[in-house]
């Protein structure tokens, strides 16, 4: 299904929210940057515990749209929130509202690392996982095309992505918040 116009985007948002609340299993296609922003927002709204994000960089439209920034702020205010971000090309809180919101959060809730260039050469994908039960998987990191899935039938894939995240995490370097932001946390 192709969504256009405001009513189309509202329908897409409802479909994405339905996927993230699915118990048995559901999926939806993500084909534009606007879709990616909606998916990021709804993923953070649906999260109850851990969200892992492997992204190219921030600033990025997918993460810096108003809805995603508000959603990450709301998510990080929850008592059991734990956000881990792996970035490939930069995570700049000076230029990215999303990165700023993440880096201002308590270090007990947020960890950010940079994936070294030599490791990035081994894969072309990006993804995010939600509570080991849902994911957005982008086969080619340079394109906004992705699949979003959640529910019992997709748990094995979400867990495999979390294992890949753990492997990349172990090969990556910590990214520290600038001093001015650490003082705000």
C-alpha cells in the first residue's frame, strides 16, 4: 500500500502502531524518510525496556523529526528505559536534536558507541530493535527502504538482530557527551 497526503500518513502511523502492539506477529513496509520517522517514533512509544539502534549518523531526518525527538525524550523518562546507540559516521548533539536528547539523558539509561570504519565495511544494513520482540531492518543503509515487524513470529529475528548488535557493540568505541551536556544530565 502506498500512502500519500496527510490522511495517508495518519493511516500509515496507525498501521505502524498496530504492528508494534501485535502479539501474534505483524509487519509493514517502510519506503520513505517520512515513514522511517514515523517508525522511529512509534518504536520508542511502544518500547517498555531496551531499544538498540544501529544508525548511520545523527543528524538524520529519520531521527531528528519532531515526533522522534519527543518520543525519545518521553521514552528516556520511563523508569525501565535503556537506549543503546551504535553510530557509524557521527552522533552530533550540536547539530542533531535527537542526539542532544539522548546525550542529555542519564548515563544509566543511555550508552552510545562508534562503530570503527573497518567494522562498518563488513555490513551494509542498519536496524533498531525494541525489547527483543520488534525491529526495523534496513537492508541497505543508504536507502530508506526497510521492513518493520513485531510479535511472537518475529521474535527470533529481533533476537538475532540483538545478537548482531552485541557483536558490533563489543567492537565499538564509547562516544562521550560533551561536557556541557553531561552537566545537564
